[in-house]
C-alpha cells in the first residue's frame, strides 16, 4: 500500500498548483526547501529510521524523498501563510513566525509518522532521550524540530535572493 | 600540564586572537558576529550530538553531555578563517559563488584537523554513524572518507544560518 506516499505527493502537488499563479517563485522556493531538507536528512540519517515505505521512495539507506517532500510542503505552506498574514512584520519577526508555525505543524506530523510506525529513532537517540513525551513524541522534539527548521528556513532565505538574481540576468 | 589542557588553552587563545583581529580589521559587528556564529555551530552540535563523541577534554570544557564549547570555538575559528580567506581573495564575487568557496576552504582546513582529533582519540564516532559508513578511508589515514562529504554538509547549513541571522541583527 502506498497510501501515505501518494497522499504526500498529491497534497504537495495540489498546494504548488494552487499557489503558483499567486507566487511566481514558488517552484524555485520549493526546490530550495527540498534541497535544504534533503541535506539535513542525509546528514542526520544515522539518527532516525524511516521504515515501511515503498522501496521506490528511498534514495539512500533510509533517506526517503517522500518524507523530504512532506517536510518541504509543511515548510512552504507555513512560509506562504506567514507571508500572507504577517507581510508587514519585520524580517526577524517573520523568521520567528516561520520557525514557530513550522515547528507546531512539524510536531503534529512527527506524531503522525510515529503513530503510523514510519518513524523510529536510532539507539543513539534513544539513549539521550529523557523519556518524557508529548503524546507519543519525545519532549526533545520541542528543541530539535525548531532547530532543524531554523537551519532549513535560513538556508531558503539565504538562497532565494541568489535564485532571483539568476533569473533576472 | 597535559597536552589536552594545552590544546584547550590554545584553541581559546586563537579564538580570542581571531575576535581581536576581526575588531582590528573593522569587521562589521565583530562581537555579535562571533556570538552568532558560536550559537549557530552550538545548535548544530547539540542536534547532532548522538552521532559523535568528544572525549578526553577537561570537565569544564563540556556544556551538555559531550558537547564541548572548546570544540565549538574551534569550529568558529575555522569558519572565520574560511570567510576571511575567501572575502580577502575574492571580495567582488557574489554571495552565491563565495558560498562554494567557503565550503571548499572549510573542508580543506577541517579535514586534517578531524583526522588528527580522531587519531588522538578526542573525536570518536558513535556506532549508529559508523554503521552507515562505506569503510573507505582517506588515503594514508585511518579516518573515514565520509568526512570529506560531511564537512561541507555542516557548512552548507551553518553558513546560511549565520549569514541570515547577521543580516537580521
């Protein structure tokens, strides 16, 4: 069954098709987000296990492009909503809004993938966890997810002007 | 006096020297730059902490488990040297192009240091990480070839985070 994989693909494509007329650079932004998430997932792949997904969705060991797609869609939806509803906020405030909104959705998503048995933590991670949980998500996600998101969102903000400049040349 | 304490004091002294040089060279916001880069590296180290071990350092050099602020300072020094070399040699290059040169400089400087830390026993990789390694070593060393890929990956996430935060503060 590839219900999870297909759902993630359909939701991601639907969002991009709905917004690409409003935001011309949405595909480019999505591509940069995808690269940022993938870099992070590749780097930290020893820390988690993505299991039970279809073989075609794995890129390398248990690095899975469907999971990358899922994270990328969460990030771009939250960034788009913040840009729409807090467009007049300062850049630092916007960055914080991005991180907070993505983290809230990210923690819910972590709950879903843990519940579905798609996500597991490696023994090295289990050793350092306190055992305190929010639902089934370790409390450490409150630190880990915002940090992960902050690094990826900064990656996107850093590369977006460069991508825009390349297009205007 | 053991060689470990000499190493720790050496890193702290070089870090102070780098900060002083930044100030003397009229680098923009030197103290804030130093603090922001330190925080950027530290966040990354805490997130990836289950993947490696920093051994043998004195008790005061550790912040949390085996995350060491002296090692973080070492990273900060290397990042600033990379920025300095690239900015000095290619001041007119675009940020996007400089990024790749920063990564190259970072990798060239860090790889031999990582090899030395590994052979001295200060750095050790956790079993979850070694399980994902190919087993291929850097020629003439006992260090895994993956170091050459991992260092630019760390840089690719830390550099944008630092640069974006510096634009905002």
